[in-house]
C-alpha cells in the first residue's frame, strides 16, 4: 500500500521535550518500590481505579478518543470512573475533586483549555493522587502532573503550512478556522502554521476565527468568511476535520467547489476527512491520533507501581492525501 508522505515521528517514546525523558514521577505521587516492594504488592490492571475527566464530545476525534479509553479499560479489567464535562472546565474541575474524595489511584484529564488548573492539580498532589494529561497539555508546573500523553500540536500546525504551501505554490489567501479558544491544540496549531508561513510572503491569512472544533460552528464561520471575502478566498486551514466539513458545506452553498476553487487542509484525519478526500473536497488531512487508551492505561499502571515514565509520550502521526484515501479508509479505526 502506498502511503504518501507519511511523516513518522521517530521521536515517539524516545525524544521527549527538553530533558523531560529522564524525569521520574514525583515521589509524592507514587509508592516507592525499592523501599517497600517486599510488603506492597504491585498492582495489576484489575486492581486499578482510574478517574477520567473527559472534556466533551465536540468532534469525531473526541468520540473515537472516548471509545478508546472506555474499551481499553473494559478489556484490561480496570475500574474506570469516567466523566464527560460537556465542554466546561468547571465540570472537569468538579470531576477531579470528586475523584480525589473517592481516593482513586490515578486521574486522567484532557484539559479543555491550558490555563486554570493549578489549584485543583495541587489538591490532587496533596492527596497523593497522580495526574496524567491526556491529549491536551495544561499550563502548570511540571511537578503537578506525571506525564503528558498526546500529540505535537505545534508540529501539526507546521505540517499543515508546508502542505498548504505545496498545494498553492506558495501563494494563497487563507482563512483559518481556529479550534476552541485557549486550548492547547488551537494555540499550537495557530502558532506552528504561522511559523512556516514566514517563509512564504505571498501566503496570507486574510481572516481567522474560532469554530470551537465543531462542524456547526465551522459552517457558520465559513459562511461569514465567504460573505466578507467572497472568491478572494483561495484556501482554508481548519484546526480539525469537523470544522473543515462544516466549511465544505458553506462553500458548496456559496456556489464554489471545495477542494478545487478553494483548497482545504484539516487536522485529525478521521473517517469524515477520508470520505471528503475521496469526494475530492478536501486536499489533505494531518493526522492527530485519538486512540490513546492502551498507552494511557499502560502509563497509569507504571505510575501507580512507582515505575519511571517519560514526561511526554508523543503520538505517532502521518499525513494523508486524496490519491491514497480510498485505499487507506478501510484500514482506519476512527
Ligand atoms: O485535542 C485534540 C483536538 O480536540 C482534535 O483535533 C479535535 O478534533 C478535538 O476536538
């Protein structure tokens, strides 16, 4: 099978941000196997109680991510206490506090935005309950979480810009559909894209607005862009597939051909993106892998047993194009 332009991240499990790789989880968080391994039996998956504060159900990506967490817990026999915070940080904070009261072994959280976590993470640390950040980072001191499992969002932004530059021969009027304001993927995809654009003076971002990672908002914002700029727009950069699919609908309503009159790139590479590529309406999908369940529980067990874990476990991700989409789609798990 020809998988065009797959950028495999050789960094996975090896290259960790800065010196984080060698960092051990804080001893405050974990039992000390050397000192008490004779008396404290190691836990197995069946012994684990895990609290998980999911941020919501805003996208196809998130749905796949939730299934991966729940199915893996079930397969491994882990007791999972799962909360869907419905896109509200307050709900995630309440859930974390509840998990602390319940004395779970470990907490997983996908922080909806980057800021505002320090107090509740401090409470978890005080209670001796380790936190693993899953999918999204939080802007907190490194001693407040044991590991971050997720993508390199900055690199996803850079990849999107490089592919866009190829597609438009270095010249475009781009509109950008930004993800949830203040979230790590929106912040980094925004920044990474602009970093590369500096090399292309004729590629201009003529408008940029949040579509909150949802299809409905993506459609709504794209309609506004089209009303404002009309066929001056030659390219769309969408921070996720759902917003790109919404934009495709708006472009068709407007009477232009998505993928042809207006080039479109999105991040995630979920099934909807593959279908759009097969239909010729999307020009490339930069992968963001939601299937984090197996790695999450492996990390969780290690942490609870006092084993060292990397500070960042990056996902392995590729880029997909229309010419390979129909061959690859049947192999996709989300
Ligand atoms: O945090 C990952 C992002 O969140 C995905 O790109 C997006 O689809 C989701 O909602």
